[in-house]
């Protein structure tokens, strides 16, 4: 704690946790897929690719089948409208010529090819087997297979289907034309689906082009956005490296209020706190070395005097008494410094058990009896009700010692010191009061600071700092009330079940 150390990583308690090892952290920009920039760009790319793929592989086929279904519905509507006319004409024995004129007329009006097929009984029931009339027969090189007609002939009702003829899809709707209840002909209304397929192909091509552009844009935009973020993060990384080197001077510019901006704000706050801690640590080390040097310097002076001169026994006894005082001071100082460093490092174990504060007060009043006598002071113990606290008995005694020691050290001879315990508002209190001169208002605000001393007594100024720190660790408080002619310190602790500690 007291040694000055090389720059490195410091914990909040001032302990060096370890040296900065930058080899362990590879700069993000050097690691291709692991960098935030590339990962974000890839993520953007993947999202757009998934969206384009979904449209291309799912939405477009859906569109194609719903446009096809639309065409089939139109053909079915034509069939149910024109089928009755054809049925009547066929049953009436229309001539071939008039039938051909009729189907052409329907074709022209409806835009659908009309084919009348004759039905014969086959192996598997009635089958359409020859063309009776066709509105387009002269123009068609390849004859369709008419799968809808087969179903209509077999079932005697209407049917629709899509058939591929010469590489092109055709939609068909067939109606059975019957004579005396027997299906003898089938009328097929058909149309090619080239328009539907052309439109779907066009949409597909456009999706591919737009998709490619969107993918490239996503990749580029993702990369640019991520690069901007990566730069800001890199700035934070550089600032963290500086702090690790012990340089707290440069705050990070806060350029936005987003998460990274917030991080920069928190980072700057942390930097300020670390700076304060660091200067407190330096100040502490400087004070501690100074406090240690004073008694050592005085001791070495006396040793030299004893060596060089040959003092008379009376002077020698005086030297030895002063030297003993300095050694006692050094001893107290090192114990205090050790306590403080333990408190800072959170290395102090605080027990929590029932402590009867009245007992502690009585015991310590007895312990300080001889010292009080030397000081011609009196320590009075108040007779109060039982005041049990949940605390660490050793630490309570340590605080009490600090307070009684102060009441004896910083007051003139003949001062009366009163110690007492009581329960108040659910907390147990231990009070040490004296009728000394009191503490001035300005000093009152500082007595709990480390190394603060308000008089010429020659203390090191650590007692009350340790006492308050210990009180806090036991979830308690240590408060000072002082006016001219009276100083009172009150230690408040959480109340606990009574158990006498004899
Ligand atoms: N009962 C008291 N009456 C008057 N002044 C007091 C009293 N208690 C504390 N003080 C003032 O508060 C200062 C800080 O006390 P603290 O116990 O922290 O340090 P110290 O007594 O000077 O040194 P040490 O570390 O040896 O205890 C003292 O120097 C003194 O000026
Ligand atoms: Mg003291």
C-alpha cells in the first residue's frame, strides 16, 4: 500500500491488479469476421438476402398460382355460361358446319378456345376420344391431352386442370354434355397461360435486380454504419488504455446520446473518479511517509545525542522517555495504517453478534482508568437500560478506544469524560462525551478526514477516520456533536438481541 508502483492496472482500493497486457487483446480491425464492423455488415446482408429469398421462392410462386387460379375461375364461368347452349345444340343434333360456327362465335366473344370432344366407352369408363369441333383446330399443330375433359367425362360433371402443351401452360375447364343422362360429349374451354407466366417471369427478373441492388446497398450501408460505430468504440478502447497507463487527463468527446454516447459519459465519470482516487492514494502515501518520517527522524536524533555526548543520567532518562514516546507513536501509526489499508482492501472480517454496549462502556472505562488518572481526568459510566447491538464486539471496542483516547488526549487535564449506552428509535447507541473545550465549527467538518489533526498534540489524524469506516462496515454511523465546553461522539449501531458479554 505504501510502496509506489509502476504504471499498471489499479483496483479502486489502490491495489495493482496486474500489468496491462495488450497482447491478449487483438485490435478488432485485424480480426476479419470477429470485428463488429464486418459482423454487422454480414448481418445486414443476411437479413436482406433472407427477405429477397423469401419473396423469390415463396411470394412469387404464390402469385403465379393465384393468377392461374384466377384464369381457371374465368374459364369455369365461361363454361357454366356457354355449356348449356352447347348442350342444347348437341342434343338437338346440330350440323357440323353450324357447330363450328357456334364454337368460333363463343371463342370470339369469350377469348377462350372451345373444343367439343366425343365420348366413348373405354376400358376405364367413358373417355373423350375424338374431336367433334374446335374453334382453333386449324391453327394448332400440337393437340392438347385435355386431362380436365377425361375427369368431366368420367364423372359427368365440371372439372378444371392446367396442362403443359409444347412447353407452354394451358388452363382448361371442361363440362360434360349429356344426352338422356349419358355423357356423350365434353365441351372444353381453354386458354394459354403465357400472359401469366410472362408477367411472373418479369416480376421475378425485377426482384432479382432489385434484390441484388438491395443486397449490395445493405452490405455497404452495414459496413459504413458499423465502421462508424467501430471507430467510436476504438476511441473508448484507446481511452481505456490511457487510463490503464495512469493518464486521466483526456476525456472522451460525447458526440451523441445513443448507447455508445452514454457509455462515453459513464466512462468519463469513471475516469474522473479514478483520478480522484489516484490523487487520494498519492496524497495518502505522501502523508503516511511524512508521518512515519517524523518519529524516525526524532529517534535518530536522540540516538546520535546518546552516542556523541555523554549525557548525565537525568538527561539520559529524559531522552529514553521521549524515545519511548516516539516508538509508541510509531507503533500506533503502523497499526493504524495497517487497519486503514485492510479497510481499503476490504480485508477486514466484520462479525455480527449481539453486543451489550453498556458492558463494553464499563469494560473500557476500567481499561482507561490508569490513563485517566495520569491525566487527572475522571471517566464516568452512565447507568442506562440494556442497549444490545448487532455488531462486532472487537470493532466496537476499537472505536470506543479511539474515542476515549481522543477525549483524554485532546482535552486539558481535569476533564470529565462520560460514557454511556442507550436504545433509541430501533438503534443502539454508545456515547463518549467530555467537557473539554469543544471542537471549532471548521474543524468539526474535517475531523473524520484521514491525517487531519486539529491541534498540536502530535496525533497522526487517523483515529476518527478508522472509527467512522468501521462504524459504516457494521451498518452504523459515527456522529459528532460539539459546542463550547462539550464534545460528544455517538456511535449508532443496528439493535440486536441482548446477550451479556461479561
Ligand atoms: N474529544 C475531542 N476533543 C477535542 N478535539 C478532538 C476530540 N476528538 C478529536 N478531536 C480533534 O479531531 C482530530 C482528529 O482526531 P483523530 O483521532 O482522527 O486524530 P488524532 O487523535 O489527532 O491522531 P491519532 O491518529 O493518533 O488518533 C484531533 O486531532 C483533534 O483535533
Ligand atoms: Mg485520536
